[in-house]
C-alpha cells in the first residue's frame, strides 16, 4: 500500500505536526535559548530538547524567567511551536522512564519498589506501565 496521500484526501494533522517539530525546535532555540543551549545552537546548530524548549517558553510566558537583553518576547507562534513539541517531549520522557525502570530492575529493585517510586499501588501496575512504555518507545 502506498504511503502517498491522494491530493483530495483530508490532511493528517498528526503528520503535519510531526513535520513542523524540527522547525518548532529551531524557532524556540533561536529566539529564546540561553546559556549552554544558546552556545550549542550558535556553535553547532544543535537545538534544545523538546522538553527544555517547552519549559523555556512556559517560563518566559508566565514571567517566571527573565528574557535575555534584546531577546524577543514570547508570541503566539512561540506558543504554537511549544504546543507542537508536546508529543515529542512526552516521547522523550517515556524513553527516560523506560531507561530508569530498566536500570532499576537491573540493580535488583522489585516491581513493588518501582510501583512505590512511580506512585502506583501494585507491582502489577508497574509491570504494565513498563510494558506500555516499552511498546510505545520501540517505534
């Protein structure tokens, strides 16, 4: 089956969002990165991680961070860019959680101990969460 879309079919919003993600990272990094993130962007054109970009836009928009001198204020396009990155950030956190669970199991922690750390009630819930996350991150 062809992955090509027929010219008269409805656009796929998720596909369009995924296509915008790199542009969203570049926009936020270019306009709002500070410190090491700014250095990495200027020296190597490496954008911020999605969760860092979202956090920076949230902090600036809420007034809990002060923009660098001469930096632009957060606008609607920055907010839209941050929203575009939410699924990507969620995937980053899923990968980190799977990694933490795998390392914890490798160091002998029980599923009940992992459940406690995750705020879950049972060992079975922790195992199921790990399985769900693992299946989502394998794609």
